[in-house]
């Protein structure tokens, strides 16, 4: 699914017109329509945050939302919610660079992902 398609789907689930939704997130209806039809890339992070709030996305939906937004850019980018987190956390930057440089193995990353999934499941 593309970012614009996802936004259209979520907006319709909330039963909001393009005009009303655009007004609530602070953009023009024309821009909103262009996003939904794939003629424009994802908007600024601030607008994305307002959209996510209006959609009342759960954790998984929010991750998908930001991933699709990042993938919609003219050049593939890291989703802005992740960029903000990385910029605010030096430990995460160190871990990412270690993974990039091959200092953390794929097996280590796989084990960490499994541990995260177990923790998430246990909390539910």
C-alpha cells in the first residue's frame, strides 16, 4: 500500500471529507487531495503528527504510517518519527553505526527482535 492510499483509507474510516480533514491538519484541501492521489509526497513531520493524532493510530498502525510516509519521499528516507528518536538518543546512534559497520551481527539483531516481540506479547 502507498502512503496516499493509506491516508485516504484512514480519513474515510473517520468519515471526514478531504476539506474538513485538511483544515484540521493545517493544509489545503488541494494539497490533501494531491497526497491521497500520490501526486505529492508525504507532508512535514508536524503535519504527519497531526494526521496520526486525528487517525488515533495504534502502535503498529503508527509505525506503518510513518514507514509509508518515509517511502513516499522522492528519495527513500528514514521515517521522521525514527529520525527524531535517533537524534535524541546517542546510544541508538552508536548501535546503528555498530550495525552498519558489521560490529553487530544479523544474528544479534534477530535475537533482539525476538526479545522485543516476546516483551510486547507479555505486556498484552
